[in-house]
C-alpha cells in the first residue's frame, strides 16, 4: 500500500471521527438543555386548557448529524468504499452536498449495507 493511500485513509478516518464527535456533542447538548430547562408557568397553564385539533404532523427529516453518525459507523465497520459509493450515488462529492430531503432515502440505503 502506498504512502499516499495510507495518508488518504488517515484523512478519511479523521473526518469520520470528527463527524462522530460532532454528533456526540449535539446529543449531549440537547440532553443537557432538555433536562435543565426551566418550567414556564404559562406553559403549565396552557397544558390544562383543552387544545385545538392539531394539524397533521409534518414528516421530520433526519438531521445531518444523524446521517453523518450512521455513515461514520458504517465506515468504521470497514465499509468506507460502500459509503463513498452511496454518497456519490446521490450525485454528491461529500455528505453535506446532499439535500436534506434526500436524507431519509440515504439512510434507507445505508441500512442495506
């Protein structure tokens, strides 16, 4: 294996690690803000009143961090080539080039790997 190939593998591994760390930080931040959020008195009063019928829920798209975490896990499992092919199959050079509305489809394809 050439030194250039090894260097590129290290770069790929570092990018995957950075994505995983970013996902972890977002997860920790969201849990921290959820558990330490003060209770608003207005909010508790509103909860006692009958609610109006809700609109149909919008389909929640997966966040970039969720997709990145899934693909990073696959890459760490030795599927770096397949992950790269998956990304390029969506017409992108990198994950952030893929539009958000394609994330559910991307995750579905990633599950098949």
